[in-house]
């Protein structure tokens, strides 16, 4: 991997759109995440056949049921904490203080996709990792990543329709094959993305999963040069394939994660991939070429797990548009939609009674 990492100066510049500038200013200028989402929606950037953040959140409840106090997606999870050791290489592309050579604390959450907080673990379920970087100057960087190489959808409407098409039938527990076939026929971009995803099977656990931002962002350095970036967390731990027969236990993926953190910190290298001018920034279904320049900017270490309770990641909204000065949103329409829907989900669960997480770290899990 080191042979693929470059630390040389930036070779080119990417134009910043008016919309991207607005997103960046809102994220770093003290405007709340909820207000960012509301601003984007009122400006028409979320209006897709009258879809609203509330309606999309309703669809999660329609598909998975309403589980008060929990996230509407990635409902099952565990809080973690640790630190980010920046090696200073990130300043080549971004003036964000988090990329200066230093150590900053991080709050995080490992999760499984879906809106059912007590569902059993499964290897095929998409794994998530949300991180909040606490910079010493008070800036925050929040990112929500998953372990797939591309996102299945490139429009809000497509995401909404796929969510409905994938609703499990009561008789089989699986989506209606006809609905999914019809959906894929109307959305060839999703069919192509799913083919890419199938070529990257999940690893044996959270600890050796690669987590990707999927959406593109804009990075600006001290010289005023702006480039498109995507980022990934690449595990330092050896990668292992999934077992033909999953380990015993309803929460086996989380059990293993907690056990391994108890034995010592788990680590991931934070890798920035630098886009070229012709790389799509508005379509997360399309991967950038493997030949794109990559910069290793430091190491994330997770050294503690906690049961979700008040004051830890349970109550953190990992809004992807909460960004430090030096990072901004791109023209990807799903970024503003994610921000607004995350805010809607957070507002709903914040006003609801809380229930215990399925993952209790205090239990002996070896």
C-alpha cells in the first residue's frame, strides 16, 4: 500500500461550484446541521417529486417498523472512542487543522445497516463506521462510512424507490423478487453498482473491514488549490475472509469487535484519494480509477468500546456535511439529502423514550 501513496504537491486544480461553497460555509460557519438541511431543502436541492426528509424517514419506518429512541437506519450499534494521529501529509490538499501533525481524540460508532436495533448479525449486512474528530480549535469533522466500494443509488428518488422495493415480505423475510427486478430494470446505474459491490465480498469482521466515504468532497489547501477527494479507512489488521458458517451468537460481529479492542487498539489508515478533473463528483455509484493518487494522512486507533448511553456516540448525529475549514461538500445531491434525513432521524429519536441497546459491552463477550 505504501507504494501507492503519494505525498508530492498538487498537480491540478478543480473549480468550486457556488453550491459547494455554500455547503462548506454552512458546515464550518456555525450553522447547525438541522439548519443546513433545511436550507438546502428550502432551496429546492432536495425536492425530487415532492420527496422530503420527513417522507424518506417515514419510509424507513414503513420498511423496518418504528423503534422509538433508535436511528431509523443503522439502528444496531456500539459506541467507541480513540484518537487520530495525523502524519501531516494531509496539509498538501487541505488546510483543515485535523490534518496538521498532531493527535486528536475521536468518538465513533460501529453499526449494521437497517432500522431494526435487535436484528441478528449477518456477514452480508452493510457495516458502518461513523467518526467525529474533535479538533483542538473547536472545529468538528463528522463522517459516516460503510464497507462497500460504491453506493447503489445516485439520486434521492432512486434511493427512496429501492428502499421500498427491498421491503421484506412477511412470508419469506426477503424482498419481493418481482419488485426488485422491476426496480433494477428502471435503474441500470444501481444494477451496475451492485455488480461492483458483489466483487468486493465482506471480510470476517468490523476490525478488518475497509470503510469508504463513497461521496466526493472538496479539499482546499493553504495555497487556495481545490481538488475533489474521497476517503477510506484501510485496516492495519490482517484481512480475513468470512467463514462459511458464521460464529455462534446473535451479536457475533459486535462480540468479536469488543473482544479485540479489549486485547489492544484496532487501527486503520486514513487514505485520501485525489480525483482528476474528469472524475464524477456527483455520482457515488461510479468508482474512480484505481490509478488515482492516494495520500496516507495518518492512523485512526480505536481503544475503547462503550454501550450506547447518554453522552457517547448514541446521541451523535454523524452528519456528513459537518466539515472543518478546508473540506466542503461536492455537487453530489445525496450529500444534502443525507444531511437533511440524518437531521430528521435525530430529531425524532431525541424526543422519544430510550431503550437499551442490543450490544451491552459490560457483559463478558469472550
